[in-house]
């Protein structure tokens, strides 16, 4: 056992250098890049100038402004302007694009919730039509149609349409009843007037 420990000590001492020899080698190269960097004697690094007026930054800013304003039409308009300028796709990675879609869904759901709280059928109908259009356009916020607000807006519209059809049917039936009643009353009146003219 003693021999193994002595052999390992001998190997280790021959493999590793002393710190004095390391410091001599370190300072021997006067113009190495690491020596210049540590001494502070090198050239200044080239400044990086970031141009904030690029088209990529402009479209991202327009998308963020539209999201901040809560407007799906402005969001689509920013994308349409980007595409019409000859660009292929918006400069967003998948994670950022997913965040834009999620925020667009939240914006659409918020607008639906506000319209549903007013219970104004015309406003809800207009907003549901706008959501149907927005889902087909960029960023395609399909989650709006899966929301409870969209489902309840559709239910409100179908109830309003059913009530309107029922009132139309009642009104039409009322006209038929009135016509029938007036015709049935009119026949005896006409006979009486004819009889009075004969007499």
C-alpha cells in the first residue's frame, strides 16, 4: 500500500507545475491578448450603434400600441401594412406571437363582456360579427369563439331572433285575424247597405 501512495505522489508532482513557473510563463508573453486585456492597454472596443428606426422595430411598436389600445382592427392593420410593404412575416418569434394571440383573445373577450353587460342586442350583434371577422384575420385569435362570453352572446342573439320571429308571427296572425274579423263583419254590412239601397 505504501508503494502505491508514493507512486501517485511522484506522478502528481511531475504533472503539475509550481506556481512560480506558472507566473513566469504568464508574463513571458508581453503582447498576448489576455495580458493586454488585463492590463487595460488594448484598443477600445468598437461601439455598437443600434438603429431604432428599422422597419422591424416599427411594426413591433405598432403591434404593441394596438394591443395597448385594445383594438383588434388596429392590430390587423399593423400586420397588413407590414405584409403590403413586401415583408414575409412579422418579426416575432413563436413565443411572442403566442403572447400576441393570447392578448388578442383577452381583448376580444373583454369587448364581448362589456357588450353583454349592456344587454344591447344591436351592439352585441355588431360585436359578434366583428369577432367573426377578426378570427379569420391575423393574429387569428381563435380562443375568442371558445370563450363563455362569445357563447352567451350567441345565445342572446338566438333568443332575440326567436323572440323577434315570434312577435312577427303573432303580428302576422293578428293581421289575419283582423282581416278575417273585418271580412266577416263586412259581409253583413255590405248586405245591409245593398238592402237599404234597394228599398
